[in-house]
């Protein structure tokens, strides 16, 4: 898994990270790059936002979707 941190301050971090795995129900490989923002306040997570390629997710999770 690759992780890249682009912004890191005492109260926030923004980066990209990869994940992959085998989807048992479709037999397809799920490969995804996520972007995430985490904001903390007083030592607790105040906000967590993640973005991903929804088309890549659909291709891996949908049995009927072919490339």
C-alpha cells in the first residue's frame, strides 16, 4: 500500500493512499486510490473526508460491468 502525505500540521493532514483486494462475489480485482482529509480539534477527530474513483469501484463490485 502506498501512502503520500501532502499537508501535515498539528490539526490536519491530507494525503493519498492506495488499497487493493479481491472481490469474492465478482472475482475481480479492486484497486483504488483514495484522497483523504482529517481535521482534529482538542485531540479528537472533528472531520474526516475521503474521495475515491467511483467508476473503479463500480467496475470491481458489479458482476455485469465489463471493461
